[in-house]
C-alpha cells in the first residue's frame, strides 16, 4: 500500500506496541467489566479510532472493544478497511475527524489513533471540547509534542489540555517501527477528560493567549496589569492556577 505524504501516513506494524496502545484506551465500563480481555467479541464499549489507515491498530482495538468506529479521511483506505475485518463490529466513516460530530455518540466511549503532526492541536481541541467528551483518549503523536503537553514548562497547548484533562505520557515508539519511517520518534499521550468539563472558564484561556503573544518577554510586557509577584516571570513559568489568580486580580 502506497502512502500519502500530505496526510502524514506512517504505518505502525509492531503488534506488541499496538496491543499496548489498545490496552491503554480501555476505560471503566460497568456494562462489560466482567468480559475477557482476549475475547474477540470485545470487553469494552465503543472506541472511536482516528485515521485507521491499514487497520493495524484497528485489529487490536476490535479485540478490546464491543465496537470500533473508525474515521478515515482517505477514501480508498476507508473503502478497503471493512474487507479486512469481516464479521466484526467495525464501522468505517470516510470523513475528516475535524468535521466529525462527536455529539452523535450516545454512550461512553474512548478515542485512539496515530495522528499526524500537522493537525495534532486541532484534533486534541476538537476532542476535548466535544459536548460529550470521551472517557479516555490515547493518541500516538510526535514525541516532542507529547512531551511539550506534559511539561512543567508551559505553552498555550499544554495549558489548554491541562484545563480539560489529566495528562500522562505513555510509551515511546521509535521511528524505525513505522513504514515508511518518519523523521522523528513518536510517543503515546494519554488523556482522561474531566467529568465536569474544564477546570477554569474560557476567559482564563483568553488571558493565557494574551500572555503568550510574545512568549519570550516577561509577563509585565504582555499583561500590563499583572500582579507584581508575576510581573518578571515569563508566560511558560506560570501554571493554570496562576493564570486563574491573575484573572481574578485584574
């Protein structure tokens, strides 16, 4: 199968790693909690897979979930995928994940996928701001981006994600495990969205965006009315609770 470089297609073939990613996507589902992990009829509820491609991860997900809803942008791949898994509960939708309507899902679900670097941020924002966010999100992405999201050295993206979910780094996947091999290593990012929505209101994120307008400058240059205790710090040195405190004081 040829790849579409414009879509960032790199196929992961290592079954042990694929199984680990699928295992990480499992979430507490009372309706199926007694089912066997190895049961092909699946032990969990629904998993939305982003960009299934050739179906390497799909195979592992189908052994762990009652149903896999695979959203594939590439029309040829979307058309071919069902034939690789006859008799299973796989449903394939040929669509752009950024236009996919998560609100149509009426049951607890997980999201998993190997996502391209160039749309990492929009995909994460789309998932976390859904009206019915998933129970668990497990995404394979560029290692540097995953690390940046979990870093204590903050960015607009890391603060946004931490406002909506608990974050955790999963296994590193060397570039040699992909075909064709990308230029950099990948890493799994695990998100557990907060049940009650974001910690802080959207006004805090707007403040954060203003603070990072000139990220190399001290905060007093970006937020003129910032309290003295924060004035000489750079935006990356503050955490969510700090920005919330600044919003309340301004």
